[in-house]
C-alpha cells in the first residue's frame, strides 16, 4: 500500500499485491483530514484513474456518489479485473479539498499502485 501524509491530510491506497486473471479485485483509496481540517463536501471530489493495459475497470472516473464521503474521511473502493498476467501499474489523480473554519485547500494528488496478475 502507498501512503502520503501532509500537515492537513493523509492519503493511502491499500491494494492487493497479487490478483487472479479474470477475478475481480479491489483497491481502497482513503483520505483522512488531519488536525482542524475536514473534507470539503461542497468541492466536486474526483478520482481519475489511468488503468494499465490488460485491466478492466467498471469506472475510470469516480465522484462523491461512488464512494463514502463525510467530513471525517473519503473512501473509494476501486474495482478492477486483470484480463491477462503480468505486473499492472495503476496511476491516477485524486482531486479534493480540505478545510478549517478559516480556509480551504484544494489538492490534486497523484495516486499509484502495483498489482501482479497471475
């Protein structure tokens, strides 16, 4: 899993190291605000995925309705199915905003993970 922490949020991707060809698998993307910050529910949160060749995704663009989004955290289950064997490197972007009572920060963070399909 890949994790990143900043002063005002932490971001993690928990993905399987291995997946079976033809079997659905899932990665969990999780955003947790830190300190006085909360997830900005008015900002159009978006996850844009760039799947590798040989992998099928039901959706490559996820919005708030596709996840569980509250002021305390945002979680997205990212479903994918490997169609052939090999090392699959997923990349994408996560756009979100975290706020305090005084200010909001708009973020565009890169996300990535690797799963071996067997």
